């Protein structure tokens, strides 16, 4: 079934039976999940108003607003993963749930270990989709990763993982952009100066080395042992993306 999902995911169990809510919340809580419980749609809405969970476990057969109606509402405005709890022998419930956008279903009565395995699988798929969307967004915005930092070529910004900006001089940005456009390629000092639009400096002027040293203090975890911007002795420098 693959590696277990990282602990700490926020889940909501929606079921009108208090015993089932308590059982599921207790079991999943013991396995590192943060679980909130709701008896129906109104309580679920109150929970969602405080923040988006990572997954909603939704019983189909509930008085008042049933699970299908809630799923339809959620899908109209959100991509929160949904796991439906259906009647054991009701194929129609399962088909309808999937057609409404549920990610999976578990028939009642269910085994708690199977429930957890289904949850883990849904969360892994959701993480994969988020990663794909992030990569597509970054490509569209011309984002290049420098370790844990992101260089936004369009906005001319170097961003921390929390979105905060690291200050760069115009020359520093141009040097990073030169590296970003030429990954895994050795760039001589002369070529770097050319790409950074600084032809007032001689290629053998060691000021380029000073600038590279300053950049390393901003992008490397250990500037004394650079992994991203490497010195190629007698040749120049090379940017090695962290996923290479």
C-alpha cells in the first residue's frame, strides 16, 4: 500500500451516529490525524468556516441533508477530498457518490484499518495532484528553485518557502537568472558577466567571485560547502539544481 502518509492531516468525520463518530475520531487520532466530528451538514459548515481540512469522511444515509446533497455542495466550491461511507450492498450509492466527485467509498460496516488505508491512499493522490499543479504554476510563472528558495524570473524576486522576499541587488538577480537559464552548464567569469549585463568589469576581475560568495550566503545551506553554485576550478561556476 506504499509509504504511510505523514501525520498531522486534518480530517472531518460527518455521521449522524455518535458512536461511529467517536470510534473513527479516536482510532484516527491514535494514528496521528487531527479529527473533527460533525453530526450533519450544518456542523460541517461551521468546521469548514474555520479552515479547509485535508479530507472529509461523509456518511451517505443521514436524516435531513444526506451525504449526496452535502457532497454536491462541497464539490460546487471546493476540491476537498471526499471519502463516502455507503450501505454495504447498495451499488447505486457507490456509483452516485463517485459521480458526484467522491474520491473513494467504504461500505458500512467497515474495518478501521481498511478505512485508514483508503484515507492514506486518497491523501497520497491529493498530494500528487497538488505537486503537479504547483509545478505547472511555477513553469507558467518562470519559477526556478535554488534549494529551498524560489527565483521568480518575471517578478525579479528571490522568495523563501513562506513567501517572504530576500533582498537582491540588480547584479545578484542577473547572476541568479543567468544560472537559472543555464543549469548544469559551466559558465566562465566572462560569460557570467556577459549574461548579467555587466561588461564594465574585466572577466579576470575577482569582484565576480565576491558576488558569487555573497549569493552563496543567500541560497546555500552551508556557503562553505556549496551544493547549488559550484566552483569549477580553472573554468568558472556551475548551477546544479537540487533535484539533479
